[in-house]
C-alpha cells in the first residue's frame, strides 16, 4: 500500500478545480493514518532541528481554504510536535488601517520566517486575489483606486504578477515556499458549519458572516482555480489536498512538508579543527571534576 502522498497532489499543467478530489478514497484507514502521522511528526521534528541548526534557509507554508476546511486543526496536528522556538504561525485577518496604508504585500513581508525557521501563513497574500476579487469593493480601502471599475482584467493580471515576483524573490533568497489548498466540498462545509451550531463547545467557531460567504462558494472556487493556475510555479508549487477527510489532509500535508525539507539539503554545522580541539579539552575538564 502506498503511504507516501507527497507528490500525489502537486499541480502540474492546467488545473481544473471541478476535477480535483475533495474526498480520499484510498486504502489507508483512519486508524493507520493516525499511526502514520505519529511517525511523520517525529521526522518533521528532526528536520526542523536540522533546519534551525543549518541556519541558511527557511520554509514558508501557505495554507488556503474555505471556511471550515480544517486549516486550524491541520496546523495543530501537523506542527504540534515541533519546537515552538523554530516555528511561527501568522493568521491574517482583515487588514488594519495601517496595513491598508501600504501595498497589499507589505504585511505579509513583515511576517516572513527568518533563516532557520518554519513560517506558516494561515490565509495569506492570496486573499488579495480571492476575497478581494469576490468583493472588489474591499480594494477601495487602500485609497489608491476610486471606483470598482478600476478592478478590470489588467488590475488582476498585475496582482498575479506581483505575487509571482514576490514568491520568486523569496525562493531566490533562501525561503522555500509550499502552498497548500485544502479542497473541501460544499456538502462537507455545510455539515461542519451545522456541527458548529449544534455542538455547544463549537459555537464560538461559528459566525453569521459565514453564511453570506458560503452563498458565494462557487465564485470562490473560480477564483481559487484562476489563482492556482496563475501562480503554480516550480519555485512556488501548489498542492491541492482532498479535505473532506481531515485526518487524510493532515497526512498528505505533513508528507509534503517533510519531502520539501529533505530536498533542501540541510546539514548540521561542522566544527573546525580548533573547535573540535576546544570541545575535547572541555570534555576532559568536565570528566576530571
């Protein structure tokens, strides 16, 4: 049985969101997946330590999804075993007035991981070609444009180009990018939203604003398809994971991240001869105490 899914969901060529699976129908069981996740978390922790000690590169994991697709729980289950000193999670909400006073990439640049770190964007710069495309009037908050008529095809082409250039710049300067879209079906989203209403301990997760956005589900899917096709590049790949089964999405995500880290050729620092000699002397001092 194949238990390595790291390349199964990589977007190559033209992407069609209608043809992309939302449900896992393979032979791996949920129980087997739970055991596999434990083993993979051990690998991820060791690779994170190597990334931190190497100190020459960083990795940025971009998570995008519709409401209730499981971004928060994926972060908890996939990254729950790593050293928190080497991992930063940034959740992007509606921009503040200060953020609107800058270009749309500014706040994301400030949150990038430093060398040796894992950075996780829970939502990201892609909101500017997703929610802002579904609701073009949001762009008026930037005060650069005067009317929604300004947001024509050229405007969006420029945004995609800015994102591609941004990600290419990061890749050329030591930040490896992994972009993951959790693809949940409309029926599964409905079930999870109802769970948030019916289960008292989940009520806090539900917002009345979720329903108007759900009504625009198909429009969002169109925007995701376009954004992925416009920005799926070798130096900033997209992976589209079936997310109706949360446990499987976590397995696929952690394996993608592990595979990416392994390809970064990370190494523990090597001591110079002088440093090795100093280490031996220190060892002798301690042993002779």
